[in-house]
């Protein structure tokens, strides 16, 4: 019985699956933070770009507003 408990305890100490899952969780959370920061910093520029692409797909010409308060104040004309 003693050897059985000793073998079980030895195997549990060598088992690294839990540690690996924690490491992957930390890595995924850090990647998510980097993505959130990047989208926050580039959000206005990305929105302007997507508006321009949307207008081009519809067959129009996108004109960005220079006096608007937000970067999304543009117009699409055909």
C-alpha cells in the first residue's frame, strides 16, 4: 500500500499538464490585451479605411471630411 501511495505521489509531481494549461492561458490573455490596445489605438483609422472600402465596393468615390469632429464624417458619392 505504501508503494502505491508513493508511486501515485511521484506521478502527480511529474504531471505538467496543469502548468502547461496555465501557461497557455496567460499567453492567450496577453495576446488579447495586445489586440485590444492595437484596435483602440488604430480604431479611427480602421473605421475610415473600412468606410472607404465599403464605398469603393458600392461603386462610389469616398471623400473624407476635413472639418468633422470624428474621423467617420465622410461621404460616398457615385
